[in-house]
C-alpha cells in the first residue's frame, strides 16, 4: 500500500529537505543505473556530503523516483530493487 504520493515536478526537495527525509529512514537503498548502494542509517550512517552525493540529482533536488516502504527508503530506479520492494 502506498502511504503518500507526491509529484516530484511540483514538490521539489532541496538538499536540506532530502537529507531530512533520508535521516528519518532506517535503511536507504540508492540506485543509479545498474549500481546500488545501501546505507544502514542506524548502525553506520554516512555524513551529509556522502548522502547528498548519492541522493541528489543534477538539479540539486532529491532524485526520482523515491519510495518509502516502512522504514526503508528507495531512491532512483533499479529493477532489482523494485522487485525486492514488491516481493516484501
């Protein structure tokens, strides 16, 4: 079930808002092309600059799509990540 839907073209999230969103998750999975990076935000959270380098697009806003399921935040598109998302 989708908890909240926002149109990324209308509701932009700049660096500060994107970092706040990410800091509220326990696990963050970032996909860029075929590469995926997973951050465990409870045990080994990266610094803001490292997070920003992964989650922000060229415009400086949160990359799309971004999906939260429970305490996990998926950013970017990866077929593998979304298969995992839909399977749980």
